[in-house]
C-alpha cells in the first residue's frame, strides 16, 4: 500500500478539556508487574478467558511551538500542547500454550492517538481516503499449536507486525521510552494480517514464516501477498538475537515493485539491573517515488535501560535514520534523535514517567512557529494504568 504519513499527517487532533499529567511506564516494570499468564485450560471455556486493561494518558510540549500544533515525524505523540487519552485498550484471550491447544486474542483500543495510527486499510481505516477514527481492533487472531515435533504454532488474523525492537504499547508489552523511534514509525509496518507459523527448533532457536496482506492492510490494495521470515537465537539466557525479513508488493494495483525490509535486533541483559539493545534496518522499494525512481532507507538505534532502584528506572535511546530519497518520510533526509526517559513505578498497576527528546534533521523540516528549522525538542509527561 502507499506510505501512510506518520506523525505529521496521521491523526486528527482532538482537544480535551483537561490536561492529563505525568508520565508512562518502563517496560521492565510493566512486564514485572503484568507478565502474560496463560489461563487454566480446564473448566468452561468462558472461565479460560483472560481479560486485561491498558490505559495511557499524556501531555507533550514542543519547544518550537509549531503553528500547526503538530510534532514533526512523531508516531503517537504527534500533538503539541494537548492533554490526551492516547489509548484505552481491552484484551481478551485464551492462550494456546501446549500442543493441541486452540486459542484466540482480541485487542480493542479507543483513544486520541494509537487507534488512528494502528488502524489498517479496510478495517477502521477508509481504504479510499486513508482516514481513521478513534477506535481500532488492534489485534484479532486465532491460534493453534499442532502436535508436531516441539509444537508448530499457527496464528491466523490481524496481529502487530513481528518486526523491530519496539512495539505498540499494550498491557503485556510496553517500551522503555514513551516516544517511539523513527525506525518504528517509518521503516516497518505496524500491523499485518494473514497467517504466521512459528516453530521452536530448540530451547535456543526459534523460526517463523508468514504470508500476509501487506503493510498495515486488512483489505489488500493489489492481488499480491507479502512474505516474511524470522530466526531468533538465544545463545545464553542473557543474550537474544533476531533477524527478520518482510517483503512484497505494496503499491496500488500492481504486484511489481516489491518493498523489502531486513531488521536485526539484539538484547543483552548485562546485569540484573542493566539491559542493552540494538535495532538496525535496511529497506528498499523499487519505483517508490516514480517510474525509475526507487527508494532505500537504513538506520540503527541503541537502547539502554537501568533499574536504579526497585521502583525507579532510567532509559536512554540514540538513533539515526537515513531516508535517502524520501521514500518513507516524503523528504530526502537524515534524522537523528536522543531520548532520555526517567520512570517511577508507584505500584503494580501504575507507573509515571517523563520523556525528554531532541530531534535533528539534515533538512529544515521541523516547524518552528510558521517557519521551519532543522531541530525540535520536546518534553512529555505520561501515566500508564494496567489491570
């Protein structure tokens, strides 16, 4: 499908009467408090369904005071000077955990940020105009684990794209930083719809293949399909590596001109308190701009999260994203950013954090008042609730 602009163009700004204050959750705290637990596989089916709620509220201030009130090239935090209910999501699932298990998962989200971005073409995103509202079925899939070898898992439906270091925030997966990287926003899709098959070759090696409608598509924009493959390796309990490929025809009404991306992720638990991460991408699309004008992009992000106490953590991200011909952002440019995120866990259901971020571009693309400049600085406050 054609590139849906992120940050500047995705999302209708909605005013709210009150400014919601104070900051979001760091992944280590959220996962510690709300790790996904498989429901008991006995008794009536309705007693095997697990229900969870995730809520995120935020406020972002942009030092540039853009006249449009939009933060340049941001994903979910695209509004400047607005208190927002980013998302309130409900997850219902019956987990498939053993061979022979049949399960499902549905994530329903409503809010002023995330549903507008995660909505897929043909499902809460108008296939003709590209408009999306404030509600989305973020995920909806059924799962089955076949009694083959170590257990071949099938997932069929709509699911968050299994690519990249960061994820769409939800009750069982929340990022260390409140704002999302350029890689997350521009290098890969948010969601995919189709069939995913996963197999654990050993306790250290897992493989996955999938056939899907395309990038952020439920209703396809051509007759071709996209294919993906992934290999995950955990040489030690502290180190995990993942290599992912996704490619297919994404342009309207043609099965030619494939869009391809290769993604590499590494996570190292250096100590009990320190986690380090790396994400690197390379992408290419033939005739992305016009006939004979292809586009390619690449980038890398480094991550560090340190638990200074059992309640307080500090996360740092540094990133560079190269959109050489402007195929992903609409402008040939190099984007850099550094983000610092202090977080405090109040209890197992509530974490607050601040997010301090500086962006740079090789071009004057960030709005400052009514003009444009090469940088922007933002400060965000956010609160996350998980039940």
